[in-house]
């Protein structure tokens, strides 16, 4: 298929040429329908060489400096041409049908299409705790009324009408962009578009990750909503109850059973994240060290 006939561009976001990018790009190359691929790597390294060593050649844009996610998204938009634009972080994988199902909704008139998240290790309790903690509102079985609309692809014309992603914030650039869109242009929920996130499988690393995420979450919620850090921390701990409700609504069978078994670990991750929120009131505004997230 000629490049000008490809309808969806996918911008792969990478930090320090992480080797995870190989799996992300390969998951796009394995799709039934082709997608225009551009890898945006910041923070150093040679992502083109990493991909080439795996037998993959796709366009890559390298930045020695660290880019916030909004800036990396925008560079990808500038360097692609397809009429619809999607994003994939290097620590994620596009499930079969990821391109096709997006295009079905876009062709039917949806200007933005949100996606669900699948668990990379559904039989590992630590990974299940990470999964429900980070993606409880993007479970594949959730009804439209309960789902949060992230992991979206967009009609390129929206960026001409409503601007680009904010390049000055470490995170939540997608939330800020969606706030600019009127209600009729908000992403539609399409659970058949699923992205696998590579969840942490080791408890100590998960606790450290959640603590760091808590620092960023506390900083962002205080900046965006003006909440006190203690209130933000309490809100984090209260996620225990909705997580169980959402798991019952969005999962079934053994997937639900393993998430239920992971609940004690999930509680520990909430405590770690809440501690990070409290620490964030003394932290400086700098990017997290765990890389880019754009699911």
C-alpha cells in the first residue's frame, strides 16, 4: 500500500533508546492494516541502531535532550502525514486489530477514539496489582459510562483547530488537550482497541515505581486542581473501593480471580503512591525517571 493511502500514523515514544521499543514497533508492523510509523526518542542513545539490530527499519527522530511527553507527541505529529494520529509508548504493545478497529470508528465519524488496556502478565499477582492500580478505568470489559477516555487516536485536523499538546508539563498533557475539545469531539470508548502495558512483576520495583508516580501525581493534581497534598493522598487511598467495583465490571473469569488475589499488594501500592504524594510538596518540578508513558 502506498504511503499516501495509509490512514493512521502511529508515533512511538521512547526514552534513552530503551530496548522495549523493538517490541512496540514490531507489534505495529504485525497489524493486519499498515500504519505510518515514526519513533521519537529523547534523552540520548541511538534508537535507530537498536531497531536495526533487531532487523527493523523505520523513520526515527533523535533528541539528545529529554523531552516531556507533550513535546515528543508534537514532534511526531510534525513528521507524519496520515489523516489520523495515534501514540504508543515503548513499554506498550498494540494488540491485534489495534489499527483496524481505530479506523473503523474514525471512518464512521469519530474524531477521537479511546482504547482499553490489557495486562501483560495476567497470572502474576504483582503485575495484576500494578494493572488495576494504573488502569482500573480502562479495563476491556467496562461499559462506556464507567471508562476513562485515554490512549486516544485523533483526527489530525483537531490539532489545527485546537492546538498541540502542552510541552511544558511533565505529564497529564493528554488531559489538558482533551479539556480543550468540546463535548461532541471527546474520544469515543472502543474497548476492542487494546494496548498491552508491560506491568512490573517484582514487588520492590513496583513499590518504587508507585512512589515515584505519587510524586508526579501529587505535583500535577496540586497544580491543576489546587488540592492540598494531604487531600490528594487521601483520594489515592480511597481508590481501594472503586478498584474492586471496576474490576468486577471490567474483568471476568481467571483475569478477575487473579486481580482479586492481588488486592493486598494493590493496597501496598496505594500506600506507596500516597507517600509519594506527600513528598511531592517538597519536590522540584522535574520529569519522572521511569520514562515516557503514553498509552
